[in-house]
C-alpha cells in the first residue's frame, strides 16, 4: 500500500511541475476548479476520512480548511461555493504543498503501523479518487489555458492517438448478458451489483468516430440543422454558438485544435474529442446510427490489459444510458455513500478511459458520468446500430 500511495501522490505533484503559482490559482468556469484546490482537496480526503474519522488521529490542517476543501460531502460539514473556488487566494500554493507533505507523512506512518482491511480499502478509494482528480487537473488546466490569448504551452502530451485502421462492425445476436463489476479488485459502488440485462440484436463499431468523420458532419451543416438534435441540445447550440467541438479553431491554414501542448493542426484520423452528449447523439442520428447503450459497450469491450478497438486510453465514450442505479443498488452508509449515488440524475454514462486517465485506473465496468452538455472533458464516442 505504501508504494501505491506514494506513486499516486507523486503523479499529482508531477502534473504541477511546469506550472507557476498563478497557473494553479485560476478557475476558468464554474465546472472547473483551480489546480491548487485539486491538490488540497485530495489531501483533505485522506485527512478527513482516514486520519481523523477512521483512525481517530488529530487534524494536520486548521479546522477552517475543511470548509475550503470539502467538495460536496454534506454529512461532513459545510463547503465553500464551488463556482467561487478561484477566489481562494489563501492558503497559497506553498502552504498547500506543505499540507500535502504533512498529510503524506501522517498517512505513511499510519500505513507502516499496520491497518485493518476496512481502512486499507478506504485508502484504496482515496487513491482512486485522487486519480480522478488527476484527470480533472488535465481538463481544467486545458480549459483555462485555452482562454489565454497567447495560447500557452503547458508541455503536457495528452493527445489521443489516431486510428490504426478503418472501423469494423461487431455483431451481437442479442440475449441475456451479465454486466457490472464481478467482485475482483477495486470498483466504485455504482459499478454494481452485477446483474443480467437483455440485449437486442445489434452491432457496435470497433473504432471511435474520427475528426475526419465529424468534420464531414460540420461541412454538411450539422450544427445548423435542428433535425439531428435533441431539443435541449439544439438550445445549447443556439445559446452558446457551437459550430464545432470544443477547442477546434478554423484558421486560414485549416482547422486546428488547442491542446495542453499548445495549438496543433487537426489530425483527421484521431478520434474526435471534447464533444458533448448532444453533439455525439446528433452526429449518430445524422449518420443513420445511434450511440451504444452501456450494456452493449461492456459486452463488446475487452479488459483494459487486452485493449483493442480504441476501447481504452483515447477518449471517454458517451453512451445512450442514463446514470441510474443498477437493480439492487444501495449507496454505502455515511459520507462515502455520497460519492456516486446522489449523482444518479440528469447525467449520462461514459465508458472506457481517456489519454488523460491515470495508469491503472480503467476498468471494463467503470461508469463515468457527466451532464449531456459537458464537453471540457476528453469525451468522444463510437457508433452502434440495430440489427436489420
């Protein structure tokens, strides 16, 4: 456990190596958080739930910091307004660094003393939680830098690799299939219980939709034709002036994308990314297909270590499935039960993992979720169709 703890925590610090204190303090939109806040919040998680609540040890930070870095755990106490985290100029980045070091020293000492299985599982949850925030650090930093007129380079390579071939359709005859976590290794509570579900005959494409294909949708007037859009999606297009995926920029030299390594020419064979569920669904309708359900995705996908067909490591993939409880699901008691259960409303499930997902974090049963208008994440999609 010590090795895993140190490896995950060190990766968070490594992501900040090229950032200035000013870079770490900015919040560019209500859905994002300052990098400094991510670093402090992930430390607050271990301090609050492991050191204080599980082990009964004293806090290593002032009591008032709990209000600053509690994200949404109502059972733990009050939280500072999420859209205003960028106003938290204090504590400074050096103080946050010292806070992380103090939490790490206390945690490593506790692990060295020996812990119960229950506490070790709680630490495992905290490490998975920090890996989620590592991906959020990528996406929040990308959004913030994209607004800078000088198009700064964060020197982070987070571009999905292009497809190695044309996609092929994977046919499935339909029938009863078991989905959900099988009980081996870590999983979040929303990944279970494992249960049977009925699939209709269908086919799933084994490659992701590319920039080339999505550009054809744009050039065909896809963003100007309400026929392809859900009503709320069309409203988003009109209100926000969407004409292309997030971070696409049309120049005299052609289309470019803004990335964490600065602006780059659009790679037409790379998977389209930073699209909302509404855009993915509209493209699918335009192309005569649909988005897969999460059950169809899971049945077709290999395990991450046997990845083929772009299922992992490029972009999270929107599905047609709402983030709802599986049959028999009950959220865990206490604050940990707030982690997923209370977000089973107005969200869609994404499957797979992205180029910004931390190593070892992907699972076949993983249920990521975001509201349908979200597109600052590394989100793309693949197509499905009903059998004829």
